[in-house]
């Protein structure tokens, strides 16, 4: 693909630009030596055998002071108790993502970007995949003037052009996740498959040639959530995942039986079918040790895959941004927030308070209820420290900020918030933008990334955002 051309493959319907303040350059250095990850299994800590983490490129000159999981967790707890004072000034950040339909108005996008940059220069701009080369060039020109980094948005385990060549996700009943009618707007492919990783990596490196990008922003880096019911969360049982389970000493048959037990408990309307006991900030404690092992293993698998990808990008000099759920939900989608955060320069937890669509908090919490019962949702929220969506979000933000402060490498947390309006699904106007920012600020968030489309964000919402940010 030559610079200046529209990528032939770039027919993905998304365009995203994210803008963040503070033009600081932050890197995660490499570990002095690679350390194995640890997995909690049946309540005992075991070394996760072949599941090793490469946190960054081995030849990076700066050593990473990566502590063990326990040390990091301890640091996190410490920070939770004594939050630093005077850190409640939220930096202004925006995430902007639109549709590349035939009549996408690129000039309008560039005008909007300039308007944002004029008022709140960003730390980074995240571009979607399908812009003409000239648009990337103009974004880069403007960004360079402001000291703003430019990232390329990349969907890792879904939404790639040729999904048919990817290894599928298989649920606990042996069903192909996509074959079960779960295609719709969110496709998922198994993150443990080396083939999937490599195809994605190769594809993304080609796409990165479209401009002089400073970093990659990785999205769709998870297993399906409760959005798809139990079929989404109770997997994967593909040959690659089975091998991974064996490596870490988890018996796939026991894991399958645990899935069947969960389904049975749900069928009997048990009050706490998931067996939620406690949440330690990034990992749930479940009553059923085999179910625990499955969710832990999903996190270990995803972490390994992402560590591989991040290490490949770092080798080539790219910074890393990660799109995640917030910790209490992310763990069920295979994202151990604390661990994944260590791979990134910044993370964007999706804190959509008003969106009744995938990744929106009301939607995802409803999905927990629909998959596992009303009491599950109540219990999950209660154990996380929030009875309402706003309280839940605030508790999650406090947790994430504490984790970032306790992290051994610098990483920023920017709350994804919506500022697009879709009737019934995301009824967002200036008032809701103000409310989101109020919740985030009160919880001590460092910043926000308004999502998901700069191109299609209503004018009044863009203005409301800028005005709210003036107050930060
Ligand atoms: Zn799999």
C-alpha cells in the first residue's frame, strides 16, 4: 500500500480519532529478564508454566522494575488506602471515532480536530483505519505542531477483513461462537491462536505504513463478555486453548464440568450462581475453583497474546494504548486490568455511563443480569462498591487510578465516555456529558476520552465537552 492511497482492505466501517492532553513522552521499559506469570488455581498460586510474559522488548536499554504479582497487588492496596491529595484535576482528553461511509466528510473531521487542538492540545490522536493517506498526513502535520502523538486504531481479535481465515472461538459445549449467530456488529476470534496473532500482526504492520504513526491503539483485545450470554464467557475450548489449559495444569474436562454446573445453578435460579465471593480490585474470587481456573486461564491467555503483540510493536518503536473494560467487568472478558495495564502507555477503560449498547455500562451490567440472574448483577455491583451505574463507575475509577499510581511503570488511565448520540441507545446531550465528567472528576479520574466518533458527534456535544474541559 502506498502512502496517500486508501487501503484496499480498509473497508472496515470505523474511523476513530482520540485526542488527549499533556504532550509527555512515556515509555515502559523492558524487564531485565523475562519473568513467568503466575496464575491462581484452586486457591494456590502456581507458576504458569509455559505462559510467560514478555512485557516489552528484551533489548530496550531501560530496565523495568516489574515486581511480582503480589508486590504489585500490595502496592495497589497501599495506594487505595492512601490516595494522594491534590490529584483531582482532570486532564482533558477526547476519543473520536466515526464511520467511513462513502460520504464521510474528511474536511469536517479535520476542522473539528483543529478546533479541539486549538482549545485543548492533545497528548495523542488515534486514527481509524480507513482514512485516505492525505487525511493521515494532515492529522500528522497538525499533531507534530502541537507535540501530539498519533496512534492507529487496530482491532486485534475481531473485525478483521478475512475472518474466515482465523481460528474460531469454541464454547464449552463445543459450539463455534460465530456459527451460533453471534456475528452482528462484534466479531470475535480466539486470542490464543498463534495463527490469529500472526495474521493480525502482519495485517496491522501493513496498515501502519499508511502514515508515520507513533503508536498503536489496540481494541477488541478480549474474549466475548456476557453480551453473548454464557456461550461468550464460557470458553474457549478450541485446540489452542486446550493446550494452554494443560500447560498451566488445568484439566479441560473439569473446566467443562464447571461450566455445566454454572448453567445448572442458573437454571435453578440460585441466588449467586457465579459464586461471587470478593473482588480484589482486578480479580474476582469465585466459589467454584474450576470456574475460577477457567476465568483465570482466559486472563493468562489474553495477557500472553497481548504481550507478544505489544513486544512486536515496541520493537518497532510504537507506543501502546489499550481499550479495556473497567476491572470488575474486564476480568470476565479475559482482561486482568492490572496485568494488561503494565503493557501500555495508556489505557482507556470504557466508562460509558449512558450507552445501552455493547461496552456501555448499563448494557453490560444488564447482560450480567440476563445471563446469570438479577441477584448476580446486584451482588457484583455491591461487591464493587456501587449500587447504581454512576457509583459503580466511580468505584472502578478509584480502583484504576490507584492501580496506575501503584504501577511500576508510568501508565495513564483515560476514561472512555460517550459524546455521540444514538436514539434510545446513547441518548447523550450536553447534560449527560456534564454528568459523566462530574462522576469522573469526583472519582479522581486523570482524564477522559470521549467516544466514539468525532465525525458524527453532534456539534452541541463537542461544544459542551470543550466547555466542561475549560472548567477542569
Ligand atoms: Zn481458543
